[in-house]
C-alpha cells in the first residue's frame, strides 16, 4: 500500500510539473502560429488580417518573462516589412534593444539594413547568403536563396541582396514566380516593380514598358 501511495504521489508530481512546463511554452506555440499567419497575410497584401495576427503574436510573446522573445518578434515583423521594400525603421525593436543585449538579433538587424557585419553572428541559415552577397555574385546567390527553408526567408534574403546591389534578372524572375505560386500578391507586385527598374537600368526600356502595362492590369 505504501509503495502504491508513493508511486501515485510521484506520478502526480511528475504530471503536475509536466503540465506547468507545457503552460510555460504554450505561448510560444501560439505566438509562432499567429506570426506565421501574419507573414502570410502581409505578403498576400491583406494588411487588416496581417495586423490582427501580429497583435496576437506580440501579445503571446509578452507572456514570456524573457525580453529576447519579444524583441525577436518585433524584429521579425520589421524583417517582413523590409521584405516588401519598406524603409520604415524598426522602432519597436529599437526600443527594446538596449535592454536585450543579444548579438544575434543586433547582427540580424544590421543584415536587414545592409550594414557590414560579422557573418558568424547571423542566424545560421543566412551565413552563406551573406557571404555570397559580399562576394557580389548574383548567379551563385540565386542557388543559395533557393536553398533557404521557407518563402519568408527567401523574401528577406532577396530583399537584402537588392539593397546591397546584388541583383540579376534570374533572381527577380524567381522571386516573382515564387510569390505567384504561394499567392503572395503584394510580394509579387513589389518584385515586378524591381524588375521594371532593373530593365530600365540595363537599357531595356521596351521590356520595362511592357512590364508596367502588365503590372497595371493586375493591381
């Protein structure tokens, strides 16, 4: 009987603390889910739904006692805005940065803003991409971007490449194709505008005009 009571008490304690651990991390699961939806609706051009899910993602992140989690969410939002060629500052992240002191986050922000940085401190998936951008090799860069794990990471990396002046028509067409496949209309249209600018810079005015006519038809 004593052994049974000891077993049941031990099992109860184990289950109790297991439940507490799950409660501590449920916000992260919810937050990531909301943030993924934010990214999707933002790239689709549905700003109302994007704002809705971002607000809930940040609300979940605030349930964490770790400011790094909240700062990561704000910087991720900034990254997605810049993927659509926005030039707005990362105001929410900047307000938290002095209280966080996280080298990976600060380096990632430098990456987004085309500031020279230490590639070793970047999130691992961007290491090779950044080195290829620094080498000014657009042909190799396309392959590296294709190897990134998500269309969101591809959009961010391609945007950083564009801001660093490392661009090719093949990369632009790839981003337009990917955006079209996933239904990311806002992203597709931004890359179509990039294509028009690229064609003009390379003396292909007739092709640029054709692209402009097509862009107006789908706006």
